[in-house]
C-alpha cells in the first residue's frame, strides 16, 4: 500500500512522510476515523514507507523487498492484532489474531476499507463480541523480544483497540510507553473515546478525515469500478466513508432485508397499529448478530435523514433511489416534524445498549414503542 493509492487526507500524508524522513517517529500512534474512511490503508502505507529502501517523491518505491512484503501483508517485522472470538472457520479452542491471519490478509487485500461488521463476518464470529485478550499481549511481547528480521522497524498494528480489556492493556502498558529501539505501535480506532485511557494517553493521535463528496465519487468510480450514477448517489449519503459506500453498493440482499424491516416499522406507526410496530421490533431482534443489529440501526438512521430532508423540501440532496422516492415522500408527509431528530437520538441510545450486551429484544421493543409515541 502506497500513499498514492489512497485518496484524500493529503495533509496527514505529508505529516507522516515528514516524520519518517526526519526520524522523529512517535513510539505509539493512534489513527481515528469515522468507520471506513481509510485509517487502515494510511497506517499500512506509513509502515511500508518507514521500511522502504528506496523512498522517492514522498512515497515508498513499491518495488524493494520490504515494499513487496508489505503489499502482501507478510512483512516479518509487522504484526497484526484485531478482535477475535471462537469461529466455525478456525478449529482452535482459544483463538488469537495469529489463528486468523490468512483470513485477515485476504480481507484487507480485497478491501482495506472494510467495516467492523464485515471483519466479523469474514472471521466467522458473527453473533459474538470480538475482543483482544491477554493471549494477544503475550504474543506481542514475545515477538518484540526478538531481533528484527529486516533490520528495520518492528511494528504492531492493532485494529479496534477499544476491544482490548484492562488486563491486556496493563500487560502491554510498559511496552507501549517504553518500547524497544525501532519499535512502533499503531492503533486504528473508530471510537477513540472508548479506548482505555492508559493506552490513549500514551499515543500521538491523528484524525483521518472523511472524503469530500466529489472525491469519494471519483474513488468509487476510478478505484473500484462502480457505476458513475450509483457512485454519485452513494457518495452523497455515505458521510465521506469509502467503506460505508462500498458496503451499501455491494450487499443488496442485506439492504433489501433492512428496508423491509424499516417499512414494516413505519407502516405500523402510520396505521397507529402498536402490534405491527412490536412485530417489526421482533424482526429487528431476530437479525442474526449483534453487529448486524447495529448495522440496521445505522441504516435506520440514514432512512431518518432522508425523511427529514424530504420534510425540508430538499429531497434531491438525500440520495434517494427513484423506486423509493414515493415511500419517503409519503412518510415525510405523515410524520411529525420533530420525528426524525428525536428518533435518531433513540437509535443512538439503542446502539450504545447493544454495545453493552443488553438483550436485543428489550432494546428494540423499547425503541419501537418510543418511536410509535413520537410519530
């Protein structure tokens, strides 16, 4: 992965190049982003640049041994850590990131902008909370105790450090604070406020910005070969996230299922039929994993945004597909003017409760009931 392969965040790229060229490299870095905005590709490009033997024009050469190893995610001095759990795909009683490395490499090489739900789906751990356990800390410390193979930087790249428990963080704390020479920790998170303070406070933080609409549209078309019309429509509603846009454009089956549930919810509210609304809540709680349930909440939030824009008489900026325009216009006409704003706050609370492992049936029954009252 080279910096030139990544759209946007030019100022951050220049900062990273300047640090590497000057040798002023923080021993612990935290990249934080809105999910799917490119923090992982930037982290990979930075590691490749650090280890490149023939840097030129502010980028890695892409041709030396270290660059080729990083391009295949097989660099011997770069270690990847990410949340895992027991899985049907790996026959290991206590799996670690190392157990899933072939699957991880395949996922990242196919789409480095993947969403958290796509990670768990690829690992086969849907329905279970991913976590970074104490075994990962022992693995990291063991690897860092060895001399580097390429005589360059030894790097630990950890995805989603907010999934690390306190025991793991305490085990790693000394290494993060005072690592061996030429050792670098890079953390990539979507929720910096949930990263344990003992880790967060020892990192230099970098914000990875969402892409402007036109730049996102161009990336979808030129880099990923998507249809220009679909790219334009999706770029307008994806919040600058390549990962979100690709997910919406790729999984039409999930989109259709989510839309069916949302329509059932809205139809029940419109008809003032509480039983139909509660039936829709049962459909939400029956979604087969907690990550997909959170993904539905995000989808519902996007639907609420479209309803709000229709109420403001500006549906053209909502990115509504033609076949759905009549549905959103009808809901906008029926709903209370404050419905979208209040319901969105309720959905955000539901996501927080799902993160805390509250029973989904309780979460969604409460959500549907409250939305019924404010419609």
